[in-house]
């Protein structure tokens, strides 16, 4: 017979069954949706939203990045870059013109521009700040109704290749600031758009409860498997040390 020890087998079966029941409950749309988009969320979606909100609340580096960009106000550059998405080039020209770049032209996916690097970066930071605060309308209205997320993506595709071009021109400090603008302003603004920022200090009990549940739930599954295996006679024992004669 497969079952060697009924006690551990029954305990393991009950633990695994209850684990499965809780897992099914987590997949049901029973949690409230603060965004009012879908009405209700599953437990997994709710947890994902909470951690996204906490992550956004601790990722607001834009004010510091803005100060870095201001240091380049008055720094003139002339760059030619190839955008990975050529169809974004026309919008890139619009962004540069609004940022008061002296000259900007595009041929296919290749964009050539010259102008005040500080003003260009400050324009990108400002658009990212608006997106971070979920204000897509302001960003879109600046560029003749272009979708706000497309504006953010265009900044990314335009500025990313600028880093290597600046390094070729020995503009190391400038390239580092462009990298900061991309990683700490453009990307958070785009990635966290529509997410409500939340501070950890505002949800200490909720966060602690979710982490404790995660640990307990993981152990729950582990002990159920352990008990089942013991019930069918699979156990871990210390091997005997062979003594040589």
C-alpha cells in the first residue's frame, strides 16, 4: 500500500487541500479597485498594485534630476543619432523644436540636432514629471495632441543613443547627466504612469501583513509536501558512516 503512515498523510492532505482553497480565493475578483477601472481585483492583482504603488512612492528622483539638468543650461551640442524606431523621428523633431533646439532635421530614423542641451533635458524632465503625476493631458497638449506615452517613448529613443555620441565627443559629464535623465526621470515617469504613488509609512500594517502572509503561505505549502512524503514513506535520514577495518 502506498500510504505508510496515516497520520502524516492525512495532515499533509488537509494542508495541501486548504492551500489550494486559499489559492483559488486569491484568484477571485473580491478585492476593491481604488482606480475604479475594473470594479474588483483578484488578490494577486491587489497585491501587485500595492507593491507598484509603494515602489512608485519611493522612486521620485525627478527634482534631483532637474537640478542636474539645470547645470547644463547654456551647454551647446551638435549630435546625430539613429533612433531604433524610425517612425518616432517626426515627433522627435517636434519635441526638439518645443525645447528650443537651434536646428533639428530628420532623414528616416537619423536625427541631427544642435542647441542648448540643458533646455532639451529640462523639457524631457518636465514631461516625465507630468507623467509621473498621471497628468497625461498636459503632456499631450504641448505636442499637438500626441499621446503622452508616445512622447515619453520618443524622448527615450532620442536621448538613449545620445550618450554614446557624447562620449565620442569627450562630453563625459554631459553623457552622465543624460543617462540620469533617462533612468531616473523618463523611465519612472513612463513605467509608473497611472499608478498612484504611496509611501511605505502610510501602509506599514498592510505591508507587514502581506509579507507575513507570504512567509506563512510558503511554509504552509512546504509542510504539506513534507507531511505527504512522510506519509508515503519518503523521509530524509542521515546516512551511516562506513568504518573501514
